[in-house]
């Protein structure tokens, strides 16, 4: 299974909407932001998060790297993205001591055969 990882502006805006408050100041001097001020604050926070976020999974599992490349091309035409790359599951030789199953790692796909 292959996945597309990266940072999109949509993810940054969602995170900013969770973190951005509608007021400013401490208790005695607290005031509500008007819609224009709030939107400006939200846009600044979204831009900052877009520049500093770690890559997250953008796609569901895809069966081939070619499908991932098509997904990347389509996503790049829709909105701003950065650090877009493909990762895949790779079995390690280590075993989880509790479940006795091999540990699965996500590895960056560089074009080599993924076994």
C-alpha cells in the first residue's frame, strides 16, 4: 500500500481554525475581534502553520506508485502543497514482543522496488 504525504493549505487552515481565538487580550481588557480582524489573524496563522507543519497523510491507501503520482499532480493543480512525497509500508525484521507480529514501518518511496 502506498500513501501520499505532504502539507496542504487545507490542512493548515483546519488547524488554524481550531487554534485561532475570536478575542484578544486578558480578562479586564479582553475584546472581541471583528470579522475582518479575525479573518486576517486566521490567514496569518494558516500561513505560518503551512510553513512549519510536518508532512501528514493526504491520501487513502493507493495500490501503485503511478496512482500516487496522478494524485500528486491532481492535488498540485487544486491548491498549494509542499513536501509532497510517497511512502509505503515495509516490514521490519523486528517483532513486537506483545503481539508477536512483525513491526511495520512507513518508508519514503524513491522509485525502487517495494517488496
